[in-house]
C-alpha cells in the first residue's frame, strides 16, 4: 500500500483543509493504476501546495460510489471541499499538471 493511501476519515479531514485535494481512486490489481502511481507520487513530492491521497476502491466502495467512480484510475480534484475536476484513465505528468492547473 502506498503511503498516500487514506480511508474515509482521513479523506474527509483533508477536504476540510486549506489546500486543494487531489484524489487518485485506484485498486491494487489495476494495471493502469499501477502505471499512474509513480506519476501521482512524484506530483505529491513536487507540489506540497496540494494534499494528495489515494483511495482504494475495493476498501472504500461507498466513498467511490459517493463520487460516481465507475472506472479506475479516476482522479478527482477538490477545491474548497467541492469537486473541481475529474479525469478517468491514466495520466502523464504533463497531463496531470494541466489537470491540476499547475504552471509548467
């Protein structure tokens, strides 16, 4: 399990913070999720202005359902506790920077 992985309680705590929250909905068995994981981890290290977390859809099925996550990986960006953007499928660093609005 990644050190970015969180449960519902930790996720809800992050949403109450001041930072935008980038959430990667994933599963351990998902090939595209495993390919995206290093990109998400690098982004988390390079952009401390974001709270970055991963939610395992097999462990947090209700949470995935709450946000209509039907395919993985799904990235959701929250600003002010609300969904700001959603991306389904794997991402490159360039696409992730564009998705989050980070200037390259």
